[in-house]
């Protein structure tokens, strides 16, 4: 598994920027079964929007573009909210302050990583979430291998359509990051969200601070 880049890599470019919010993502494919019904890793739908406990985001898979929009979940004094536009084909990431449109432009070094189940994942379990009349069947996958004593990534996806439900990352048996996805809708309502504002034409080259220290 190639690091589970972007949001899946805690020390990565976005690792310190986690807030509540909304996603829009573009992926592809459907869940599938192999011989004798053996579960196989699935690919999420080509385009979807939704919310996640950390971000608001829009993304396109084929064009390898991601937009992340911080969403205020609580009143935090002196907290700056940002929008992030990640253009993987260009190797560029823009950080835009929502209030002022001040813009930073940085090199994007993390590899593109769709919210799919990696093909070398290990099937762990299949079960239902919810109660009678309100159940949804999900599958749990991990990066566990026989040569390693524990997994570092666990992903839960719906059997129907392969929507992501939750991802958990561990290190030395401790959970270091957990993400949940909800309110998912197919498609990207406004593709223009991937276009940086005009202020980015004069962007600075350093990441802006999240607090009021300029």
C-alpha cells in the first residue's frame, strides 16, 4: 500500500489541517465478488460529494484534482479557515484563506491516492450497520499482512456502490487518525471549485499559519 497519501498520511501536507467539513470526490467502479463469492477490493463511484468529520472537499479522479474546505465546527478564537485546491497533474497545491482570499502556492509532493480499497488489501469482515429496516451492509478491509503483527490501515466501505464509511490509521497498536464519511451525493455540482481565485496569481510560496500569527 503506497502510504495512503493526502489525508491518509498524518505527517503529510494536510496532516495538521484537520477540521470538520464536506467532501466532493471523483472516483470510479463498483464492488465486486470473485470466484465462489470471495470478496475483492472495490473502487468507489467516479464522482461524489459528502461530509467527513475533518474536511469539506471536492475532488475529481480522472483529472486528479481535490478541493478541501475547512468547516467551522466550534467557535475557536483566532482560528483561520482555509480552502485547499490540490492539482495533482500539475504538482501544485493552493492554500486560500476563506475570509481574505490570501493565497499560498506550494509544491505538491504526495502521490495521488483515490479513496478506494487498494488491490493488495486483506478482507477482514462483512456486517450490517444499523437496525431492522435501516441496515446497510459494509465490508472491512485492512493492509494487514502475514509478515506484520498488526495493520496500519482499516477501511470500511459499503457493499453496494463502494462508498467509504470510515478509515482508521494505527501506529504501534494506537489509533492515530480516524475519519468518517457521511451525506454522500453522486457528482460534482460545481466543477469551477477546482479553479484557484485570482489572488493566487500573486501567491506567496509558504504555508500560512492556522492561527492569527501572521
